[in-house]
């Protein structure tokens, strides 16, 4: 049974019901009530605000006050996402993050799921997310991803991002990002 949360105090901050809704927004509406919500502290360490009963975990990515970046992943894959934020918080150069994570995967410190996992994300200017109606206004892009670590676009029978003629988020068909890496995923964008 899910409990209703009016406000939760974490790291001296209060997460209100609208803030929880903002984190859950990328998910399809039928999945939101059972999804978990975490907060990432300044070191990228997760703290549970609400436990998941459907395997999905959502959060608002730390960053600038002007950016709305809500993400949801299946719990088996979120460890990779959390590790990325931890390395970024430790000021690891962005081109070294992938190398470090791949080394941790090879060493067995990060265990990737054996099956495909889903991700959902909405990104854009914070002012475009309308908390009062839990809706995304102009400027916010939302998409889904199916993560298939170390698979290639060729293996999956889907075009690679390098084959797209225009910007990634204007693609009118699914495509693979991160082909052959731990971050390989099929992107499903919306017009």
C-alpha cells in the first residue's frame, strides 16, 4: 500500500508532494503511484524518499536551479546512473566517467542487469515544468529508453545515432545511443 506524502525532510530540505510529482512526471501515468523516488545528495549518494513497489525509481537530477531534469530507471540499472553522478560530483572529467564505470563493471563492482531495462526522462528549462498541473510546457522534451548494455546498433537492427540527419531529439524513429557501451540504449523520442 502506498502512503501519501505531504512533505519529507531529507538533507535539511523538504520534498513536497509537487516535488515528488515532478520527479515522477516522465513515467506513464499508470506507473507513477507505485514508483519509488530518491534524492541524490551533493556527492551523488541516493536517499530514498519513497520506496518502489513496481521496480521503477525516479529522481530530479542535481544541477542548476534553471534546469528541469527528471529521470526514472528500473532499479537494476539505477546503480549505473547513481555512479555517474558520484563521479561527476567528485569532479572526474566527463570523458573519464565512461572509462571508470566500464572498469568497475569489468571488476565486478557494478553488476549490470542481464535483461533489458527501461528508462524515462524529461529535460528542459525549469520554468517550463508546470507544477500546479504536473505538465510539461514548451521547451521540455520527454523520451523513453530501453537499455541493453554492450549491444550494438547492428546487433539490435536499429540505426545508430551517428546515422541521423538532424538533432537527436527530432528523430522520427527509434535509434541507438552509446552503441557497444554499457550505456547502449534504444531511444524513443516524441515529436
